[in-house]
């Protein structure tokens, strides 16, 4: 029997980015079966809940947590709905585009132009804080290439705007983002999706993909050198340790450097290991610490500074299930900002930390 300390949770109540601070469970013959606990709601959690609700079972949570969920829902629903819809549409269209490209073994330029303009729409309404949450929109079932390509395009666009580039250049950056990994369609799936470490030989095969992308675009009639170079050199590193040519410093074209930043940052927010153990602010922090020597430090710095500026005053969800707003972030301590909770400014720490960034108070 369920006693009165529990509340029923309807499936529409839980949204990407919300946080469960106690057990979410359902009942089988009166016995509770745990669904999840202490987790950020992401696409995988939502998928599991959809499966469960198909069996007509009811889902419950502790009453106190339910109240906190209600409060979270109020913010997350209002802010994310609009952006998430546009982002989902772009990802859907990218799936169709990749399927057609694989089938025809060439890139249809008109379809690409339509996809760029769709991504541009998403970019126009995208709030940069939402970039920190992209990982929660990916499920284990998702095709990594489609999600990743759209993410990198949007990140490229946001960085391009922060750099004050013209709209023409932004369009090129979006195109590069969408197409940079298209050459992966030529890499055997058993290597691309191999769980665990690749052998040296397998990694050598993977390393061919930027050149495959470049060749495919050339063969499909792409002529814009900036786009072609951006695609070809997105794995070059300023230290010279990248591929395919081991270019150093400013020998790497600017658009390739920007794409490298978007590429690495997206890999970090999407990776399971990061999603499970890290918060969006922790990822931002490690990105800053780990990548400085390999990426253009000027752009990495700008990325971080703009992101910090963007985060000021934003509504966040804490590991206690509470909702607060960021009042101050120290660059050297991004993971633990000062947060205002119920009118009191408090220092967050390892026991009470930001798990999700859900936007502004409307
Ligand atoms: Fe790549
Ligand atoms: Fe990539």
C-alpha cells in the first residue's frame, strides 16, 4: 500500500533538465520498484518512463520531492519548450539528410541550404545557457552523428556571434558544423560504434574521416574554400598533435579552430561518463582546464567568459532539488557559484551544487 507521504507523478510532469532528489518508483503487486534516484532527467530517463507508462502503471515520488519538482517544472517548462522544439526539428531533419547522403553517397546542396536555414532558426532562438543542457536531450538510442552534427553547428554559430563575425561567415560555420563528420558515413559501423577502446589500426581508420568529409563535399560540388578547409582541419590542434596534417598554431584556419572547440565541448557534454558523473558547470570547468593547450586559447577564453556572463542571474536547479538563481561565478571555481536560494545568497559546494541550468525568470 502507498501511504500518504507519496505523490503520484504524471508523465508530463517530468522534463529534460529537471532533477529527482529522491526515489521515483512504481508498484508491482503492491511492492515498490525503483525507477531512478538522484538523477537529472534526460532523454533516456524519459524513454524509460514512456515504456513504463505504456503498461499502465502509476509512478510515485516522496511528497517533499514532489513539491520541489512542481517548482522546477514551472521554470523548465516555460523556458525550454520553445527552444527544445526547434532543436528537435533540426535533429529530425538532420536524420533524413544523413540517410539520403549515405544512400546517394553525395551531399545534396539544396537540401543542405534548407538544413542550414533551419539550424539558423534554432540558433536565433537558442539561449547560450541551453548549450549547457544539450546532453539531457540525448538518449542512449539516439544516432550520435545526427545529434552531434546539429550541436556542433549551433555551437559554431554561437561562438561565431560572440566573435562578432558576419552573417555570411556564421552561415559557413553552421554548414561546417553540420558536415564536418559526414565522412564518418564511410567508416565501418563496427569501428564507429565499438564499445571500449579502439586498436591503433581502427583509430587510424577513424582518423581518415575529416579527409573523407572533404572529398565528399568536393565531389558534391562544394567550392567554398573556407567551408572545405573548416571541415578538413577540424581535428588539427595548435600544438601540432592533430590530424590529418599536424598543422600548428595559426596555420589552422580560424573556422576549423572554432569547430574544434565546438566538437570537443559537445563530445564532453554528450558522453555518458560525463553525463553521469558531472554537472554542466563541471563540464565547463574541465573543458577550460583540459583543452587550453590544444585549442586556440583566445577563443576558449572568450567561450568561457561569455558563458559565465550568460549564466549570471540564471535559474538553476540544485542537487537538493531546490531552485535558485546564480548570483556570482568565479572563473577559477566555475563548478561552485554563489546561488541565491529563497532570498539568501549561499556558496554552493560538494554537498549542495548546481545540477541543471534552466534559464531566466520570465
Ligand atoms: Fe570529427
Ligand atoms: Fe565531430
